[in-house]
């Protein structure tokens, strides 16, 4: 009996991968040379066409693809190699990727990386870099003059503070009030820029002259991140509860870049993460009771777990967990029995 060919087993059923030679300007080297001794790497034609192209976000921001490493097949390759020579391949690439996403096997997604060049307002950037899972190099206003651009708010886009979510917004101010606020915003930005440039002209150090620039001032950065952590970023920042401005960047990255880069991964991400509904134990018991036609049971579970505490004037006290459950029930076509 001939000895088992480990390489043949690992590569069985894997479709041929398109490759391109590594040139002197490429950042990433391939894992191994081909027969001719030239290093190769997987390519995604749609993504190659986007290299260096700026996708406009907000009024003066952008996202620009600089480079990428890997594709859908890289995720599959990483997953299969972990099983060794005993692997029996009964699934195609799409099915395996969906399995990995469904069961939170995250390390294969770390085999893909992407590098972006972004231009973003500083207040949005503060939220962005809370995701401490990327390699970042930002434009420095200690060494260079601050970018002469600040995000401006259209008159119809001034949002009201939410009364239910202290870190969110709900609804908009009137157009008349918006016109006044946009005009004063423009005046403030002009004054801040004039003062900043006057300080520079007077010889003030850049690191000190910048201190009164508004958070609406744009900054630029290179942002390199692996696919696993990028998907977490997108899941959080594409969410309807995220701030509108950073959501605009996340949607641009997700729908215009990631969807073309790794279409199987993107599909699985939408199905099992972004558009999925997570139910806690309490929520699962309530949903099961309602589906079974037992609203009294659902009420008992909710009451037992503190979701129906009385507030003022005999009304239910505010409860964020209950509010979120009510939203999920509506998605399932169910009505909350306590209303």
C-alpha cells in the first residue's frame, strides 16, 4: 500500500487559486514559491480594482483600500490544516466557512488581513480606536500642520438627545433651528482655524498650537486589521445603535470592501452575526411560552426575573432588558403579554 500523501489530503477538493507574482512594491510576501521559484498570493480581482480608490464618507472623509492578504480560500485553508491528515472533506468552502462562523471558530479568520487609509473626524476616530485590535499609524499634528478640514453638519441633520439612551440620539431638530446651528458651527470652525494658524505664524510649537482645534477636525490614519477583529468592529459599528457618523464608515468598509473581498465570509457574517437575533435564557423561555400559546407562563417568567417591576403611577418601571426583548418579539411577530 502506498504511503498517504499528506499534501494531497489537505488539498483535496480545494479549487485552484488565482495567483499573481509578488513585485518589489508589494507589502506581503507569499507563503511559498511556485514551480518557477516566483512567490505567489491569492488575489481578488474586484478588490485589486479598488486599490487606491477613495470611497467618500461624510462630507470630506474617505476610506481607501491600500492592501489586503488572503481571501475566502485562506480561511478554509487555515481551518483544514488544523485537522491534519485525518481530515475528510465533505463540505465545500462556503459550508465550512458558515460552520466556522456559526460555531465561533475564529482563528481561521485571523489569516486574512486588510490595510486601509482613512480620513475621519477626530471625535469619530476616538470611538474607532477603542477597538484595540489593529495596527495604527495616525497623522501627527506635532510634526505636521493640522489638516485644514472639519466635518460640517447639514441643517437637517442635527439630532436630538435620546431620552431613553444617554449615549444616543433620537429624532431631529427643526430645519430653522438646524440652519442657526450650522451657521454657528461654521463660525466656530473658522475662528478655531484662524487662531490656530495665527499661533503657528507667531512661532508657537505645533504640539501646543493645536490644543484648541475642535473635535470635528479631520485626521488621517493607516489602519491594518485581521478579518476576525474587523468583523467584530463592523458588527458593533454597523449596528443601528452606533453613532451615525462612525456607522457611515463601517457600512462603507463592510458593503463596499469586505463583501467583495471575502463574499462567503461576508454572507456568513450577515446570517450568523449582524442580522441574527441572540436570545438569553430568560428571553428563550418567554418566546417559547408565547409560541406555545401560554402568555401566563411568559408573564410569570418575566416577573420572576425582574422585568416587570412597578414604577410610578402603576406603570412598569423602565427596564432596558425588557425594552430590548420587546423589540425582538416584534421581529418574531409576537406581542409582549404585559402590554
